[in-house]
C-alpha cells in the first residue's frame, strides 16, 4: 500500500490525506475521553496535572516542530501523535498492566497491549460510518500508531499484520519523530508536575547530569532556583535542549541517505531520528531517577493501587454479568469473546467514569 492509501474508498477534499486523518482523530469519542484519563497523576487531585489529552497535544506540538525542522510531513507526525495514546486505559500504565494480567490469568495469553488497543480503536472500535468500522485512516498513520519507531512483533498478531505492515521493519520517519517527542513531552511534563506538587525537588533531580546542565543555563539567564519562574524556565530549556539536539543529530543522519517513508528501514539498521550518544545516556539516567523517586512516590503508588483495584473489580463484575454494560457492549459480548468486549469497554473509560461505576457496583447501599 502507498502511504496515503486507505482500506476503504474515500472521497478526498481540499485537505491533505494526513490532515483528514488528524481531523477524524480529534473528532473521535476516544480522543475526547483522554481529557479524564490519567497520565501519571490522577487529575482530580489538582487541575494543573497533565492528562492523556494534554500529553497528546504536547506530543503533537513537539512532533510538528521536529518534523518541520527535518523537512518531514508535519501533518503525518501530528496525526500519529494525536492517536498514539487512544488505547490507554484509565489510571495510566498500571490500568493497562492490570487488565493485561487479568486477561492472561484466566482467558488468553494474548492479554492487553495499549499500542495494539490504540490501533483497534481507530480501525474497529470507533463508529463513524455505516459501511465499515473505524476511522478509515491512511496506511502511514495506522502503521505509526501500531508500530511507533520500533519493529512490532507480538505473538497475538496474525500473519495478515506482517503481510500488510511488515513487522520486521521500522515505520516512517514521522513515526520515529513521534516516539522521541513522546519521550520529551512526558519527561519534561512529569518533572514540572512533580515539582509543582512537591513530589520531587531539584535537590533529587540534580543527581542527573542533564538536569545539572539545564539548571546552570537557567541560572545564567537570571532565574533564582527559589522563585516560581525557575521551574517554568527550566522546563522550557530542558525541552529545547532535547529537541535541538535531536534535530541536529538527526539532520546529520538524514543527510547521508534518502528521507525514507513507510517501513523502508529494516530492524537492524540504526535509527536516523536519534539523540547524540551522550544525551541519550543522560536521558536514560534521568528516567531512572524519575522512576525511583517520582513514579514510585508513596502518593503516586497509593493512587495507582486504588486504580488497580478499580480495574480488578470492574473486570470481575462485567465478565460475570455482561448486562451491566451498555446495551451495545452486551450485544457484542454475546457474539464475540466476552472478556475482550469487557476489556474494550473498560479501556475506553475515563478515570472518573471507572470510579463512578465501581462505586455503583461495590459501594454501600
């Protein structure tokens, strides 16, 4: 298939194919529900916290910047970025991990995987047309959602996926851009949110050589670490450091070869969209510090534990009694594997809807 091909005929209009993809994604129900899905911090705790929606918008913004600087398609990067988290469950990664465990424990070793769930959302679960399921996105957008920038060999994928998407190959350069933009967005945002709510501080973050460098630059611009503006300027300079270095290093790589599109790089080839080696090491170091000191903070773990219990309770109740689901899901559960329909229903929930339903099912009368 060509990059702009769709699986079903579509009448084109004044927009480019990738701009049409972007618009279909933005107007989908799954995209709107991202507003109340956890990124790292459950959003009812504070209005400032990023959610899956604000994260997706930030990834799209960074992706467009990088794609434009590298002479790639901004529209394709934006479409992939906006769709890349549509398959995430409530309560962040812990929700998906719990759903995966529950399915594997008693129903299927295929489990639950959020990349593939995002692909299912845009190809099967969204309903916008009489003739077919899904949003009928272009091949390049679908491939970017499914594979990100790495080969995507999974045991639950049938041979059809390998035939169509060449799972031993990397996707487009635009998808690789989104993968890096995702990393840039969540690292900078999690630090900003974590400091804002006192879950981590610069004293701990200074263990990172990258943080030390950016802090020094922030001070040189006249910002005092004790003032509120220091955090804002630090975050901005951290993003700029990662984006600028990525662009320059990737430009050097891309100059040595054609700007390939749509799964033309085999898995063994080095990625042309990458950080300089020193920065890549610094980012890995910083992620380790965040993992130990922020993502494992007691306040975060408590909320995530509560979210995990919510997922457990909902899955158990809905598998035992599918009639508790909306009628369309109940009817689907009679025709398809019931546990998979339940997983689709739960994965599509916002945090607050999941908590409300859990309270209805298990709260005191």
